[in-house]
C-alpha cells in the first residue's frame, strides 16, 4: 500500500517521530554533559583526596567519599577502561567503579640532579597507589524522567492515532462508495466529531441503498410490464400475412424491444454496476452492428476512411450504444446524408444543420435545461454518450464547420 505524504495520519506520525527523536537526542546530550561534569567532579575529589592523604586527615577523606583501594594498579591498568589520562595519573573505570592511579614520574635524564629532600613527596603517599571513588553517580533520576516522557509520548500518539484511524477507514469507505459499493458500514463507536461524521455517512449510505433498491424495483416492474404487450404485439405481427406493413410493424416491435433492453443497460451503466469488458474490435464491425440497431442500411451514411482498418479497444455493447446515439442524432436533426469519418486517432460524425447553441454543449449533465420542453428530447443521449466515451478514456468534442454539426471521438 502506498503512503500518502499529505495524509493527516502520516503527518502526525512523522511529527511524533520527530519529537520522540528530538527528546531522546537532547537526553543523550544532557547525559553526556552530566557524565563529563561528574568525571570532572570525581577528578577534583581525587586531587583533594591526595592532599588529605598527605595530611593523614581520615575524616575529610570520608567526606570526600574516597578511600584507598587494595586492587593492584597493574590489574587496573590491564583491565580497566581509561576515562581521563593525565601526565602523571590516570582515572579508570573497572567493574562499575572509578579508580585513580598516581603513576611514578619518569626517570630523570642523564645528568639530572635529584630534587632537594624538602620537595620530595612524603613516604605515606608513596605507599598508596590506587584511590577508589565510593560515591555512586545519581543518573537513575534522569533515566526515569526520560523514560516517563517517552512513555507519555507513545501513549498519547497511540491514543491520537486510534482516534484518527476511523478517518482513514471513512476515506476508504467513501472511495469504495465512489466505485459503486454502497453496502458499507464504517465503524463509529466513539462520540467525537469523526465518529459523528461516520454515523451520518452510514445513514446516508442506508438511504442511498434504499433509494437504489426502490429505483431498481421500479425499473424492473416497468420493463416487465412493457415487455409483455410488446411481446404479444410481436407474436401477433408474425401471425399476419407477409406484406410491407407487416414487415414494418415487425421492425417497430423489434425496435421497441431493443429500446427496453437499452434502457436496462443505461440503468446499469448509470448506477456504476457495468464494468468495462474491453476487447480489440474492427471499428467497421461495430459500425455494422450500429446499423442493425438503427434499422438502416450502410447507404444511409457517407463513410470515409473505411480502408484505414481502425482497431479499437472497447466494450462492444457500450461503445455501440454511444456510437448509435451520435448517428441517431445526426439522422434526426441533420439535413441530407450524415458523414462518418474514420481516422487513426479519431472518429468524426458530421451532419448539415443549424449550429447547436452554447447552452446545449454541456454533456456532463444528464438533463440539460436547454433541452427541456423542446421537441429535441432532454439531452440524455449525449450525456450517456459522453459518459461512455470518458469511461473508455476517450474524449468527445463538438465543433461547427461548413454548416455542419460535427461530433468527434478522440481516441
């Protein structure tokens, strides 16, 4: 599943990740600073302890929390981790404790005279090689504070994410509803604004489902009631003696039966229940099928570009309906013989007639007010044609040139 970088959940998650990382980074800096200050304080107490040892003041030594250690300096130098290294001393860490080792001064160079006895360190200091810090570092409180802050951030993030998660489900429900699935029920157990919106959305879905079911039932009943007399009329027509009138009457009943089937297809398409079954067809084969639907001959239209051998990837039935509507309009409202132009990139249908008004060129509405009350219908055919063309990924364009109304399907 791809991540939407503009999603509210994504932005909030990144914000909490930034805050969490920033707080822990600041904690690490504070810990390093505290550790450094603690080491400096340890070194200061070790230096003071050296002076106290010279003066043999055991009380002050206890206050400094420093004591002589029995661990050999060789062991500490071999296994301990050096914290601070000075020219004549080292502060090391070994087994969780801190030690201070006073190293012997380097041997004097050749010809160097021994210092005056008054400046020599006292014998008592030479006997003590290692000092140990018995004061434990109080870092537990800092760790506890940071752990508490991190826990609160994670708990608040989980709470906020849980509150916003229904919004993500609602978005998916709306997307599925757009694709035609109205049998949805997004969870809405809370009492916040998102839950209230989700409840209203579920209520709207129930009403739409009820209206759709009522419409489908109405259309099924109407189609059923109309099919019965048409079927009886067709059977009666077949029982008549063959004649021109009998043949014409049979074609009329066949046309009415086809129109009922077409209305059913239009209802399926308009409700989103019809999914495209796109297959490659020769355009002339679709055109022959349209001639049969219109009950007309090929000579009814002037065909140009038939030799192009145009192949189209379309749903045969739906594309035939769209093409039939355009050709039917050209026959009804045009003068003379309409022209069908077949090209590699477009299909154009032209008929001589008056220019279509600007108000009637909006094919995005099923019922255009510019048609209402006129003898030209309600504009439903052009709306359906435009919808089918767009569903295939094509474009329907209108133009008026050389006193002809031209409808072009751009492939």
